[in-house]
């Protein structure tokens, strides 16, 4: 399967796609949208591993989620 890089760029650069959680939607909706983007990229032949996806989602969270991120990283490293 050939990768359509133009479509990937369109998907990632689309103004509708805001990768940062801003509270305008629920956390569940935000995470689901991020997973859907990864699924679309995988359907085009780009491998998005789970570790990258989790990091991508964690980095999209505002500073108030820092304790959650620290806790996740502590548990992950055990």
C-alpha cells in the first residue's frame, strides 16, 4: 500500500484538528479523536505504536494534568 503523504499532511494540518485539550469537549472525546487520527494514519500504512500514541495524548494535556502525567510515568517505569 502506498502512503499518501499529502493526505497525511492535510489530516494533521487541518484547522479543525486541535491536538491540545482545551476543555471545549470531554476528555473522553479528546482521547477518542486522537485515537481516530492514529487509526486513519495506520489505514494509510503509517505505523503508530501505542507508546507514541500515549505520549502524544499526554503531551496534549494542559499543565493542570501534570500530576496525572507524573503518576502515569512513575507507574509505567515500574
